[in-house]
C-alpha cells in the first residue's frame, strides 16, 4: 500500500511539473471562443456595462477586472482593496482598503487590528472614509496605518436591525446589544432567548 501511495505522489509531482500557465498569445489563439467580443479591449469598444465582462480603464488593476489585452505597465495590483458587503442587500458592497501601508512603522497591534477586524466591537470595526480623498478603509486601524489624518476620518454610522416582530423599537438600545462569539452574531436576550440582529 505504501508503494502505491509513493507512486501516486511521484506521478502527481510529475504532472504538476508539466503544467504551465497560459500566456496572452495562448489566450489570443483560443480567442475566448465562448465570448470573444466581450473579453478584449479591442472588441468591446463602447459596449454598455452589462454587455462586457472586463474593463480597459485605469482602475481595472485596482478592481481586478481588466481585459486580457489591456495595456499594463505593471501587471501587479497596486492597491490593497477588497469588496466589503454591507446593508441588507447581498449585492451591495464597497471597495475598502484592508491592509496597512508598507511604510507604516507603528505598533504591530494596529496592523493586526487592521488585517483581522474585531467584530466584538462594532464601533472599532466600522468602516472609515477619508474625506480628503474619498478612500474608504475597513476600519479605523486601517485608516491610521495608512496615515489618514484624524480630522479627515469619518466613521460610518451603524444601525441595528432586529427581526423580532413583537419588538418595539424602544425596547432595545445599544446597552442591550451584545456579541455572541459562539454564534458569531450580534443580538439581545429576551425572555431567556438570544435574538440575533444585523448591524448595518
């Protein structure tokens, strides 16, 4: 049995060594047979947003939606952004910066809090927008380690939405809301039962 496992491992490693990435010329030769008019800058022209699958603008590297033939001076993404979902809608989101500047020399705790958001405290984990340039950060720590001036930081408002039909809006305040780490949810206790809520 051990010899068979060793043989399978050797074959697997051999196959991995034979695999190589497709180059643009390979992709061009294939011509994206499924959607050739939607995947290249040279073919999408002035197509509507709904009629194209990629972008050719200066922001495509930031958002990771470049067409395969876009002219790029640097093939690497230049920003550290992710799409953060918010609100009551699953398709509602905003790009936020979720890591520290490489030049940041401050405490490691700030870097850790930026990268590993603390959902135990909604005020700390609320997104922050820099009013001087419109960039949004995952939280205040990410804004700090990207050298945002405290006078330019605007923390997003947080609202609580609870699905309890018998609940009057005056029955629950921020003092009643707590985080249940075992459920990874915010909510409140009522009649001995935990009722989850959404922070939006």
